[in-house]
C-alpha cells in the first residue's frame, strides 16, 4: 500500500484488492461500507468542530474582536469543550409533543447531509459514489432535508418552532429552483451530470473562466440561492433569534440540538464544495490551456489541497455575507427569489444554451 | 445469500411495514412521514437495480416534492392534538374485504405467470443523453407530443390556480 498524495485511486484499489483476497466478496463489500461510513463519520465530526471554530474566529475578525482565545493556543480547543458540554447536557422531554417525530427530525436532517456528502469528489480518486447523474442525485437528496426541519417545527408543539418551520419550508422550496437552474448551467457547459466527468472537463481551465459571463451569473445566483437554502444569514429567518428565540429548534436541547447545529455547518461545507467542484474545478489544479510549464508547476500542489482550498474560500465568502448583511423580511426574501433570481436564472439558461450552440466558450 | 438479495428483502420489509403504518396511523403527520419512508425505500429499489436516474426522479418528485407539500399543508391546517377518529366497523370490513380481493388477484397473477430467467443480462447504466433525446424525440418512440401536452396542461393548471386565488380589486380602496 503506497500512499500517493497526487492520486488516491491506487490506495483505494489496493485496499479493495486486499480485502477481497482476505474474505468472501460479500463480506469484503460490507467491510468497505463500514470503513467508508466510519471515515465519513470521523470527517463529519472534525469538520463540524472546525467550522464552528472558524465561524467564531471569522465573526470576531469582522467585528474587530479576538474571538475564542482561552482553551488551547488561539482557542483552538474551544469547540471541543463546547461539544463536551453539549453531549453531557440533559435531554429535556417535551410535554404534549409528538415524541416519535420529535426524535426523528434531527436524524432526517443529518442523514440527508451524509447522503449528499458521499457524492462529493474530495481529491483525485477519492469519491465514495460516482453516479452518472451525480448532480441530479445531489439536488434530489438535499431536497429531503427540509422534511426534517418541518417535522421538527411541528412536533415541538410550540408556536416559535412552527413559525420557524413554515418560514424555512417556504424558503427552501422556493430557492431550490434557483439552485437547480444554476447547477444546470454547468451541466449544459460540460455535457454531463457525472461529477468526475465535470471535474475532468475543467482540465484546461475552470468553468468560471471558460464559461465567462453566463457562468459568472450562474455562480452568483448559486451563491445567493444556496445561502438561502441552508438557512444561513442574511436568510436565517427560520431561526431568527430576535423574533423566534431559535426557530424550528427552540425546544431541542443537548445532543439533539447539536445534531441540527452540526448539520447546518456541514450543509454549508457541502454547498461550498459543490460550488468549488462545478465552478472552480473541484480538485483540478489551476490550468491554463497551452501553458504547459505553468500547468506542471500547478500539478505539484496535491489535488486534496486544491479542493479544500477552494471550498474554504467559498465558505469564507458565505460567512462574510452573514456578518455583513442584515436579515431580510419574509416578503423580501420571497420577492428576491420569485421576481428576480428565478427569471434571471431562466434567462441565463437560454443564454448558456445559445453560447454553447455557437461555441462561444473556451 | 448475496448482499443484493439481502438488500431486496430489507427494502421490501421497510416498504411493507411502513405502508401498513401509513394507513393505520391515527396521527396525520406520522402517516405522512411513514409515506416518506415508503417512497424513499422505493427509490432504494431503483438504486439496487442501478437505475439511478429513476431513483433520483423518485426522490425529487415524490419524496422531496409531494411529501413536502403534504407535510406543509398538514402544518398549515392541523394541530398536534388532532387524531383521526376510529373508522366505523362496516367501513373497516369493507376495506379489509377489498384488500383481500385485491391481494388475492395480485398473488394469483404473479404466481400463475411463468417468469423466464433471461440469461446473460448485464446492468448497464442508462445514458442520460438517450433519455433526453427520447423525451424530446419526434421519431420512433419519441415523446415530444406528450411532453408538450403535459407542459400545456401544467401551464393551464398554474394559471387557473393564480386566477382562482386572485382577489377582486377592492372598489373602495380605488376611490380612496
């Protein structure tokens, strides 16, 4: 087993081969499932802790503060301390709540984010699921997450929760359209919905550069619409603290609250990772057509660093939004989607089809 | 027993259990959530058959679209303390007898049909371009006519929905 940081396919292939040599085929497949599941679980936990820390630090920088700085150097263990506090907290049972649905809701939210994450290409040869309809799969599965939020709001038997869930439902269902249409833009450019093929198609330049104006419009629409879809500020009406206490998760405590909290941050990562994969080439290094020497220098940086670099750049953008813009009202939010973003993205699709037909892209 | 067969039985078990729970549950939102499980498990079948396109369609349309709409309308109309009343005995017996007849008919058809095991069939991922071309194709097996008719129907339905909820202009407010 040789660990090659430039391509993980040799590593995964050799693990697969050794497992199949050691045990029966069905047992080998099952072992692989468990291994990949554990790997994602570990990644999920670490990522969640890191993103919460990052958010607090970025927020502090925006507001001229220092942020967490007591637990460990630069406060890096602050979120671990918070996590320990959260898991040892009491789970408060709610009187007159629908217990079954109340306990189910956090799992629906977290499972859908897991399912989406499985389809992301993290590096060359490091992708758990590579469907030929990759993007469609991501859109399909991520539309299930809102069910968890709606159930959480209703089953809590609280007015704050119910209003939060309603707002969230209206918001997610409407912004899903713009997200889908802006992703469709890149599908039209690359002629494929398979994520690995889309990444490969950017070997001579990322789509945001190759697709020039229409790709840029699609990227801006995606950034706005997906920020709304993950219920983050300035679109965080579903949990507007000043109006609704905490929105749909007002009644949750302890680890169940942590599940919602974690899923929210992981969804931010997923949204950023999809943007990085479709518009900024995913794990593909920065290549410029015919600049052979430059391309080779760029290839020296491992693909996993490219992927996470781009993703965290977009995460930073999303965090920047949250700490810059004030929260929208619900009517402004729906106006923005139905009167501006949706017609714009429909026109953009027409524009892109025209550009692709005429071959006016690189 | 291979993993495929195991998954088949697992998914079938989920579908059967939650289908029964959907119609027997006396709480409305629980019934909707059980229905969601049934639909997601059906998508699992398509994944098992390597037909990912249909699986994704199933997830977006039924699980992500219709069930979300159902849940949303329940949220708007019903309170958590609402429970369905128990059905009248004669209705229950009617339902059970229809179930028995329908089940017997299905079983009889299934068991009397002579299934032929096709040899050497490999699972091939369905090409997206093929689906797209077929959907808008005007030649043999093309669906362009039905596609267009359905889009006109949907447009008409949307306009009808807008017209039916649109309020008449208030004459008083115009004079003010």
